[in-house]
């Protein structure tokens, strides 16, 4: 006796509207000083520290490999586009091979392979990216771009690579938040070089 195939509606199947499907997360992975700065006032990221421990590098590269799209502001894009295409270290492949979106109203062309320019409203552009299929969306710098993402509650998860140094002044990770931003600690790991990596998730109420 053969069994006739049952139609989807007979077994309770309901087509899920596109807008209701799980959207991609926006993840920020960024180095930060003990006192909350991501760079000096002039943007300099050389803080006089020894090279990061190999286990820190391994964690960061593994995180990068889970990404589906990189996003960044214009200045960071130009710095990365000048560096990564000819780089050969462990970060180079995930930075060069994964699609990139640069947010800018002034950049004329995005010449780094696999990159494009987003010129629209920041929140709307991010929402559109989150609806696309693929891995997480990883946000990079610069500070102004990251601050804007946090103000608009567009970052879902923070990967903070906390380096053992205080800067006293510089470009802060957070600036001009309209309200406190509650975060839930998901993971915290320390490394032999004094680096600590904290992973935070934005709470649903934020």
C-alpha cells in the first residue's frame, strides 16, 4: 500500500513571512583600553604594548571566520583597503574574502575587492543587511561610526578585546548615548599577555 504525500497545509505548515524570519546579528569586535577608549584623539592605535598573545589572535580570527559581512566607516575602510589586500597574516583571508560594506556619503568608489558603498540612512541600511542571508555582520571602526551604531541600538553583540593599558583620554567606545545601554555578559576570558575578551549581548529591553 502506497501512502499519498500530504500537502503542507494538511500537516500544519505555515509559510513564514520574510520579515518574520530570524535576522542576522550585528557584532562589534574592537580593541579597547581599560578606561574605555578605542584610539587616541588622532586615531592612533599604537598603545606601546607588545604584540598580542597568539591565543588572542586565534580567538579573533575564529570570530572573523564566522562573519558574513564586514561593515565600517569611510576612514577605517580606506585604512583597511590600503593594508589587507597585500597582507599575509591570519587576519588577511577573512578580511579580503568576506563581503564588505562601507558607510559613506563622500567616498566615490569602493575599489577593495568585494566591497560596496552604502549611502542611505544608517538604521535602514543596517536593517536591510540584517535581512540578507549569511553569517553575522561584523562592525569595525572608526569610533564615530561605532558610536552611532550604539546610539541607535543597532549592535546586538559586543566583542570587546580589552588591552592592559589606560590612555586617560582619546576616542571613547560610547558617546552621547540617549539612555543607559544595558548589556548582559555572555563570556569573559583572560590571556597571558593581560588581555581580556568580554562578550556582551544587548538586552531585549535596550
